[in-house]
């Protein structure tokens, strides 16, 4: 089992007080030292007040923040958890991803999702109604751009003829792409073109807010089994990542205890990674939180290099 550290989203509302004179890279360095295989950030460029009042959150630009984290570390992978595909032209996303991957020495993992907040789509000039087919087209467009060769793509959404993107990503073919969400469409993308799945444990009540289906460990096992069968039918028999985000507890200690108690069950259900969404209320609290996971990570993967995926 490997562990991903999700940057504390609630820190953003009071960032200057939360960070208390430290730097973003300090958190990534501490996560690396604790043995986490990846550190992740989310994506909300311009959320509306109603969504924020209902439990939403602000975010740094994921590519900018991960660049700061990359500069402060040497091994830990850098995960976007997750980029909303429709918020940006895919060639802009491809350029940002290639830049981070290249400058970090090939450590980027591009986590992506379709998105569910129509007001944020609207203010960004993005199309919500057809975000699914646009997402599928975007994946083809990005991977074509990452070849470093002239792109000639007849696509209804993102045509390109004779355009070239250099330098290419450090990882051949581009960074691995993991898809977030519990929906059938997310599973299809993982099975057909993806390298990993990022499901979220959530109740029916939470599912009404996020727009992605409820999920527990029983459903997780069934869906992982479905993924294996479909990937095999597609000639994709290799291993793939399942980075499971348990709901856990509301504060640092109860969340860490819940995850420690659930490790065996997560693995039995098909999870390869556990995403730890930080519950820390301050920088010092976050350092303490990382310390709680240090031994758990060592016990779960004593022989695995910290940054392997």
C-alpha cells in the first residue's frame, strides 16, 4: 500500500495565518520525508459563494503549487487531484503538465476529472453540457501534443494542424493519467485509456453535492473487478493504480486512526494507494499529522521506495 498526501484544502481561506511564515515546499519536503509516495493539490480557479458556503473550498493553481513543491523535493511524485478537464483548453493543460513533468525530472501524475460545478464552468467560459465528450477529445489532443511532433488532428472540439509543443514531458508518452470520480464515465476512461482511478468514499448525502455516485468498500471491490475485466478485454493486462480516498474522521487524530484501522480492508477491496486528505488546522498541526503517518507508511510498505508508483 502506498500513500498520497492531499494538501489541506481548508488552509486556503486563512493562508497567511495557516502557514505561519513557512513555505509551501516545506510541506512537500515533510511529506516526502514521512514516506508518502505523492503529494496532491486540487483545482478551483474561481468558485462561487453558494458552493463555498455549502462546503466548497479555494485552491492554489495546481501546476504553480506543484512546481514549488517539486523544487523543494527530490523523490515524491506530484499529483493533480484533480484537474477539471473543461476549465482549460487541453493544449494549455498539456503545456503546463509537460513543463512541470520536465522540470521535476518526470515526477508528475496528471489526475483529471469531468467536474460538476456548472457556475464555475460558466464564469470560466467553459462548456458544461458537453463536458464529457470534450474531455475525451482533450485526452487525445494532449497525448498528441506530448509527442513533440507536428500535430494534425481533425477534432470537432480541438483541431490542430501543424502545431508543435516542445519540450516534451520527461516521461515518455507523457505523465500517467489517473481519473477521479465514482461515475461510470470515469471508470470507462480508466479502463480504456487511463493509468489509474481515484475513487472517493462518500455517502448518498455527499454524493448529491459532488455529483458523483456514493461509494463504500463493497462497491469499490465490485468496480475494481469490473475495471480488471474491461482492461483485459481491451488488451490492457498491466497493473493500474486505485488511489482510494476514505472519508475517515473530522480531525487529524480521528482521521489517522480511521485510516490505520481500514488499511487491510482497503487493500482487500483493490486499493493500491490511500489518499490522505489533510485535516490539519495549521502548519504545525500538519507536521504533527505527517508524523502520525510515518510509522503506518513504513509498516504498510517497508521495502517500497517512497516515490514509486
